[in-house]
C-alpha cells in the first residue's frame, strides 16, 4: 500500500487515510513494513516468542523476548508485544 501521494507541486506528500473506509486487505497491510508482533508461544513444549508481521504472517521464533526484539529492530521494525 503506497503511503505517499504527489501534491500539486509534484512532490511526495504523506497520504492521509481514513481507517474507517479501508478494505480488509488494506487494513491487513497497514503497518506491514514497520511493525512486528511478538507473542509468547510453546515451541515443541519449550517457551518461546513468535514473531509475526502486521498482517499476521509468521516471520520467526526466538528463544526469548530480548532475542526477538533484537531481531525485529535489526530489520528496522518496531516490536509490539501481544498476549
């Protein structure tokens, strides 16, 4: 989803969206390049942290929250914990 549009001067300007009128697909893409969700899970019976994209796509599993946060930040994304 393109988050910029050209203004009258031909320059890129932020696109203002009304989230009340987004399609399901557009809503799922909102925050995709910026946000990763961290969720406590059991991986083969061992506590771990699952990393998911903003649309819920599994991205990885880490041994603990510090490793998960480091992995997310290394990819220039913001980690958000969910329970």
